[in-house]
C-alpha cells in the first residue's frame, strides 16, 4: 500500500509535515513502499510548501493541539527544573547523588563540560567519531578528574558534578 492509501494520509493529521518536510515524505515513501500516483502528489491537491491555513480543518486542529501540548510540556519541564533545584536545597547530603541522577535522566543536555565543577576550561579541539563513522572536530576541556574531556564524555561521566548557580 502506498503512503497516500495509508491511514496516516487519510486521517489528514500529518498534512503539514507531508507538504513541508522532505525527510518526512522520503521516510513515508520508504515505509510504505511508494508514494502513490505521482511523486509527492496529494489526494487533496495541497501544494508542497503549503501554509497552515491551506490545510484541511482536521490538519489545522491537529497542529494547534500539538503546538498546545508542546507548550504545556515545556512549561512542565521548566517547573520540574525549579522543583529539582528547590529539592536540592532541602535534601540531606547523601540524597544529592540520587537527586542528580534523576536530574540528568530528565535533562541530559545539562551534563556538559561547561556545566561541570571539574571543568578546567577549554584547551582546544579534538577529533571525535560521530554516528556513521564521520570524524568531527569538537571542543576539548581540561578536567580535574580526568586529563581531557569532551561534552560526550561528560555526559557519560560518573564524576560529573553540576556547577552551583
């Protein structure tokens, strides 16, 4: 079954992504073994690059709901950050490690060299293998616990200690 014959297409919830995201179209074509009649054609006649107001009503409602949920989620995450910081002030010393494990599970992006007390400053760049074997230059930092570190190593480091704000 091609994408335009699929339930995903018929529900009209993904119209905005379909019309505006080439990677989405390619993934759907691959997942469904083809697109349909003509390349990237839409059964509703919606053009590529369509704005939200050019979409069917159900697609507009879906987008609005997703944007609302995303905003609510971001607000809840902000509150969780505040709550964790407040909890850190009242938790006994032995509970701080557990609190930090919870914090870094929820907010892994915080666990970077710039946010670590052990950071001795940037000392240059090093080659680091990325996904697919590609080698990228990344910032290297001096570390009081380890000779050299990068953000990726900090993210996995058991000695990571968040800087006090």
